[in-house]
C-alpha cells in the first residue's frame, strides 16, 4: 500500500511540475525611438519561423507615434525563438509601400537591428525568449 501511495504521489508531482514549466510566459516590450514623423501608425508583429515574412505574426500591435516614440508590450509569450518586425505605415494602408524598383517607401526595422542589403531572414532577426525582455528597434 505504501508503494502505491508513493507511486501516485510521484506521478502527480511529475505531472504538475511539468505543466507549470509549460505555462510559464514572459513579456516583450518593444521600443521604436526614431520614427521619421508622426504620420499613420507603426505596425509591430511578433513572429516565429513559421510566420516570418508570410503575413500576420503570432501577436500583432498597431500604435500611433507619440513624442517621436512607440512603446508596446506583448504579454503571455511562451519561451522560444522569435523575431519582431516593425513597419511605419505612414499612409495607414496596412501594408508596406514599395518604389518601382522594389525598395520600400516606408521605414521598417526588426529585432537585432541588422544591416541588410536584401530581404530579411528569420535568422537575421531571431532572438531566444527565456525571460521577459525589452527590445529597441531602429529604422
């Protein structure tokens, strides 16, 4: 009987211990401190490798520029690898406008602030979320 009680107690401890690890979430505060003007909104997307450059992120935000800055916070984010993409949508058409040669007309940026000479990749912008963090993105 003692063995059965011990087995049940250890099993329940393992199950509850594992479920607490899975439910741990963090916050990501994103600051954009150099928009060129206060026109339109800044669109911010939190992406995984599966959503990067393919549309909406796993969480998205739209914020007006105030005093030359934008600050938003993504909450309840599970640990993992993410990238943040930011677009200053000056004309509020919900997409990036391009020149005839394919170059962006509107300012954009991403986590890690990489200097790119071509389309961004998830690897360029990727960061590992293991604790709450603050990320500053520059256009």
